[in-house]
């Protein structure tokens, strides 16, 4: 069994990790670390786990676990790893943004591999340290990578994407209260969202001469979970040409699928899937990409990476059906 620890155990991503890992056939949760909840029953915070997990949060760590999941606020993984030591055999999967960019991937002798399986599965299999992609970044990259791989991103890319309220985390702010979010819609960080760095990095990894702009408008939706991204750019071929490119790129992908039908979020909520739909209009290719921000955009993808790192079938513990109705 793979013995694991979770750091930052009270948040949404940790709650989803726990929910999936207690049913994973190859894992055992050794500890869930939360200084603010130490001694409290985990099921009192993650109340969907009542009757499923009889374990308490702790403020101590076991340095010899097989794998460590970091579910900390952005910028806090470096601080935690600087203050805590783990064995050389402990693999680390960071769900924050501390190690995603090339400039930040080496820390304390550890080299973090960017953990998007559809981009570099073979590198993930050999890695000891993984930087899990961001949620917006996952949806957008999966929409763009086939074109970049074919060298066909020659024009500006325009993106409008909407995320659910869980993307903001558990801490309340002016824009996360129910009375503000309900029946409301707004944008934030226009053209400057932090995930643009990793998106551009992956695109240029596949298409070295990419020099156009990626213009990203992130939006807050009045639903709990999911990301609905629409992407468009100039494309000289037909929609059938695009479909061949996308189907070829994702022919071996376990969780990313090209659909001939228009998409809606209920198709992916509570799954580790990304669904993609293509549409052509007046020289523009419209790519729709949808994911669950907490699963394929965070915890599900982290488990997918863990499976690859430990030589397990990629889909182990992730056979989830969408909550469609």
C-alpha cells in the first residue's frame, strides 16, 4: 500500500483528495495535517466523510510517508518544505503554484516536473516531485495543445472561461459570500491571471515559434464547481481537419475526450474528465473545454499523477461518473 500524507487538510482540494483516496485500492492515509484543526475529527470539517473516515487532523508529520500532497495556499509550499524535512524516498505532489514555472522548478535539490499528463506523461512516470497544474490552466491547455503540437497557433488566442465558487477556496471574501455570488456574474484579473505563465510555457514547449498573444478573461460563475472555457483563434482548415488533429493528439489520453456534441458542465462535474468540442465559423476555430475545477483541475489530476509515479494504471481510483441530474 502507498502510505500518504496531506498538508493543508481543511480546504476543498484536500477534502476531495481524502474522499477519493479512502476508496483508492492502493493507498492508505497516514496523516492529514492542519494546524488550525489539530485534534478535530476530519469528518467534522469535511462533513461528506461522516461514516467513511474515523481519523483526526494532526499538527505533526510522518517524514517517511511514500507520497506527500501539498494543498496549501499559493506561495506556502516553499515555506512548508523549508521548515519540514522528509525522507529521500518521499515523493511530493504540490497542488499550489510554487513550482510550476521553469524558473521555479528546482527547490532544495528537488526538481519538480509539470504534472499535465496529456503533455508529458513519460516524464511524470519518472518523477519524484510534481507541480500539479492550475485549474484554469488545465482546461485551457487541453484546449490548445493539439494545435500547438501541430504548429498551427499562428494568431492571437482569445479565451473566456468561467469558474465555480469553489475555485476561490474556503476562506470568505467580498466576492465569495452566497448573497454576492448568487444570481451574479463578474470578471477578475483580466488579461493578467497567474495561470497564463504556465499556459504560455506549455504552448511554447510544443510550438517553439509561438509569439502571439493569449488573451484570457477569467470569470466568476454563480455555481459551485466546474470550469467552462471557450477559446477561439484563426484556423485555415475545416472543422474536420481540426477534429483529426485533436483526436490524434488525445488518442491515448485516459481522461480527455473530443465530443461531437455541444457541451455543458454537468457532463464533467464529479469526474476527472476534460471534454472538448470544436466549431468553425468564418475562419475562426472555437474550442470549448470543460472540467471539474476540483478534480481534473486539482485533486483528481494529483491522483492521476500519483498513479503514474507509482506505476499504477492511470485511472485507478478515478472511475467517477458525473453527477448529471
